[in-house]
C-alpha cells in the first residue's frame, strides 16, 4: 500500500514538473549552462529567437549570440552576477 501511495505522489509531482516545463517553454527563452558557462540545453524559443539551430548552440558559450549591441562592461557585470 505504501508503494502505491509513493508511486501516486511521484506521478503527481512528475505531472506538475512537466506542466511547469511546458509553460516555461511556451513563454520564455531558456538556456542552461554548465559551471563554466558552456550551453548544454536550449529550448525551442531560444533557437527561434537566436536564429541558431540547437546543435549550433550546444557546447558553445553565450558569446555565440552576441549582437555587439551591449558593451563588454555589460557582459562582465552579467557574468559576475551569474557566477
């Protein structure tokens, strides 16, 4: 009986997590990096906005999408905030 309860709670939590992921992917651009700043996940919105294919982004850092619009100081402050 305890296993069924655990399985039910697990499936319920997994459904909530999937719902959150769906909402996030529909409304936001998402990029996940490793501790060194290399991209290991991007969602479809990120690809759509950046105009890069997923395989072009994976393994790169965010300099790949630098439009040169922001100063180097902006990026220095950004990275110091992240790390």
